[in-house]
C-alpha cells in the first residue's frame, strides 16, 4: 500500500449538501476498494489561476489516503465521469 494525495476542484455553484455527497462518494470509492482515508481537507472556494470551462472559481478538496494502484485507477475513473469535478490530480506521496 502506498500513500496518495487527491486534489480535485468542484464546480463553484454546488451547495453544501451536494458537495458533501460528492466528497462521500469519492471517499467510499477509496474505502470500498481496500484503501484507507488518512486525512480530508476542505479548502473552500478559491479563485482559479485561469478559467476552466468558463469558470473563474472552484471548490477545492484534498484527500490523503493509502491504497493500491487498482484503487487509484477506479478513483480516477469516477472523477472523470463526475460532471461536478472540473479538475483533479492524484499524486504518489511516497515518491516525493
């Protein structure tokens, strides 16, 4: 098991309930595939450095977790399919 960090940006117009469901969905993808959540940070709404899909703001979330590579592949698939996520990145913390 390796340590990973997921950072994703959600659409700025999401309400708290939708945002909470979104976060729980990605956390459940990690735990259902044998991973373990280490830390979750809600970084709030921030201005983007450049417009993405004509949006100037986004809601940032960072999740640190431990898992295998199959979990990361499934997580990235879920992130790509979610219309509320405008950008995401998963990095391996162990290789820093």
